[in-house]
């Protein structure tokens, strides 16, 4: 179907639900008003050749929704719209082969979609809670479709919170818990932060507590930085303090820099101090480089000095280069 023909067809779909542009596809439209599961399974059973089933749901407004990236001359470029504000809908796409779903994708509705000349079934009247239930079945099947968890996370519906909470709970497979924990941090706002906080405080599995601390890095809740600082300062386990310090290295707030510096100066565990060196290098906009240079100049601990020098070298920051030149002159 030509681009012009698809644009005519797209105009008949619900506004804000339709893909902005679909090319190289054989599209048709179906209603899921009688239930998503029934309509979806009927389409899966009826299309043994490779095909796509897709629909739109309200999203959480996450900036993670985008279009596919391609590599050009060793650099990565986005081929779709740059969102200054996050899209309020998400496209959920399923690739069907031989009567079974083999892949789930989540895209912005602003993407240009090339379907590779395959059948493309567009579903209307999809209830978000029914979409979450459908995706949850794929996330927990054997073998699971791991991308289904991320697709659930972008749904702007309370059903997504309930599903991710269930996946993150004790008793689930470790891989499923890890994916749910990551999604709770990156896409579920205040609710996700509270769940992560509870896991850090109460979960008996050290690996899960560590993953929950790691997921705080992507949380946009202001309290996430405060919790990381508290863990970096008073965590009973050095592994917890080191993990919290590393995650602070991705935060822009000035208090994150202060907390990393405090860990470097005051923590008596070498692993925590080494983590602080790496975190100073990782701080956005090179905010930690001056503090790292100062530490490299002043510390008497040769092991930590090597760590600081290595972090400065890896930063490729002009200030680090000037520091090395100054050291060599001496």
C-alpha cells in the first residue's frame, strides 16, 4: 500500500490512537469492543504467515517512548520524532509467526513504521486493563517474552502497577522480578518509588535489594536522591553503600555530589571509596571532575589514587588532561 493510501486509511482511525505513518503494510482494522483477548487470539490463529497486530493505549507520559535507532558511520541516530514532551499514547505491537506471538514492541505513535510488506492488523476500542492482562500472560509464559514487562510499564492505567507489583513480589522468577523492578523505577513514578523503597527495606534477598537500589537511578521522584544519600551514608552493608554511591553518580542534584564526596572522604571501606571515584566520573556535565582531581592530588592512599587517576583518564575531560600535563611537568 502506498504512503498516500495509508494516510487516507489512517484518517478513519481514532485520533491520537493511530500510527502517524505506516508504510509497506497490508493493513486492516478490527474492533476489540467485545474483549481484547478474544479478538487478539482470533487474529493470531488466522494469520500463520508473519504479521503484526497493533493497538494504542494511553501512556504514563514516559520519555522512554521513542522510535528505532539506526547506526550511521559508527554513531547512533534516531529515525523518528524528537519529543520535547512525552507522548500521551503508546503503540503496542506484536509480531506473529506460525500462529504464535514471538515478539512485543513498544513505540511512540509519532514513529514512521515500515511493516516489511506484511499483514498489519490494527485493533480499536482496546481497554488498557485488558491490554495489561494480555501482556502479563506473555510475560509469565514459558519461555517468557521479556519485552512484555516493559510494554506493561508504559500503560497509563492502575492495572499496570498491580501487574508489576505482582511480578516484583517474592516467589516469582528472579529474571521476572528484575525486569519488573527496573520498570517500576523508570516508568511508574511515585508508586514505583514506594515499591522500590519497600523492597530495599524489607526484601530478604540481597540481590533484589541491590537491584531495587539500582532502579532508583532512573526514578524521577525527588525522594529517590534522598534515599540514595541515606543508604550511602548509613547502609549497614558496604555493598549497599557502594551501590547507592554508584547510583548517585547519575543524578544531577548538587547534594548528590556532596554525598559522593563524603563517601570518598569518610567511609572506611575501600570498595565504597572506589565506587565514589567512579561516581564522580559519571556525574552529568562533568560536575565531579574537579572534586576527583582534588582527591587525586591530596590522597596518600596509593590504591585510591590509582583509582582516581584511572577515572580521570576514562572521563576524557579537558580538565583531567590539564591535570595529567601538570603532573608530568613535576
